[in-house]
């Protein structure tokens, strides 16, 4: 199985977990097939076997059923592309991390390269050159900059908690609970994102309660799954502690599982 197919399979399995401890029954469900994975059961088993060897999956037997779940290593890998999965790694510490850089116009090429690196972390934008993360990305960010120093000609970075020379600085802030909702809306525009998640919820609810044809339900499932993946790619990964009343992820995952049992 190719690396791309392995990543697709681990993402598929993780997409039906409501937390890091949930076990998923993949083998006896139509989940892989209706999610667009290869139809051959052997292909899926080989893929899962490879992920087990790489310690990206755990498994156990429940009666005659084998269930699996992603490991912390897998969630850490997923979090690099989908910050949402930081919620499955550790509990939020209540701190926001501000990342700023100070480069003159004469270093525009360097500044644009650094901005490109920062953009890959799906950070919130507080001002033109100040970004916000709900997670401590300091070490990974500095390592990322170091890996691109030669190509981008960026100042050398340190991963010991200091500044990345004169280019990048990172510091933390805490806010009181009354400020949090407005702050999140300001830097992440979560209202627009939540509206898109609501559309998926509406489509899944309709497929469950109104649509009777199995083929149509499968089409809705596939379309919703693809759309959910696209949204996760742009989702900044707001900590669950900040969206207790609007945790659309858990609603969508519950509906995915409910619908796939009907297929």
C-alpha cells in the first residue's frame, strides 16, 4: 500500500473517533467502501497491517470482532495537517501563543517565505504580522524554519525557547473566560466555519430521516465526508474547551456513524 493510501486510511479511521480512546470496527462495516476506499477487503487488511507495524494503530479483540483505533503517534502526525487533532493529544492548557516577526521591506523575499511557513500552521491572524495559535508550536516551528533556512535564507532559528534571531518571537497570553468567544471570532472567523459544518449536519440529518434510497444515502455520505475533510484542512483546531456548546465535530462524527450503520 502506498504512503498516500496509508494516510487516507488513517484519516478515515480517525474521522469516526469522538475521542482518542474510542475503538472502531472497520472490518464488519461498509465504512471503507462508502468512503471511497478500494473495494477489496484484502487491500484494507494489508493497509491496517502496515499501520499496526508502524505503531499508528492499536487493536484488540472484542468477542469475535477486531476493533482498532489510532495511536497518539498517529494523532500527532495528523495534527500537523489537521490542527483539530491536537484535541486528541492533550488537554488545552488555557494559553494562547502569539507568533510575530519583524523584517524590513528590504527583506521582502525572506518575509514572504516566513509568512508561507506560518500560513501552513493555519494560525489565526491578529494583525498584519502577529499570528495566534491555541497550541505550543514553538519547537516544531523553529525546526521547520531551520529545515528551510538554506532555501529561504532565513536567520538561523533556535528550538531552546529563545527567539529565532531577530526574525521570529513567540510569547504566551491568557484571557479571562468572558473574552474568549469574541477573541476566537476575531482571529479565526469561526462563524463562517461553523456555518459550513452546520450544512454538513443538515445534509446528514436529512439522509438519516428523510432519504430512503440506499444509493442516495451513500452519495450523501460520500459528499459529506469529502466536504468535512476539506473543512478540516482549513480548520485551525479550536480547543474543545472553547466550543463546548458548538462542538460540530462530535455531532458530525456521531451522524457519520449512525448513517453508515444504515447503509
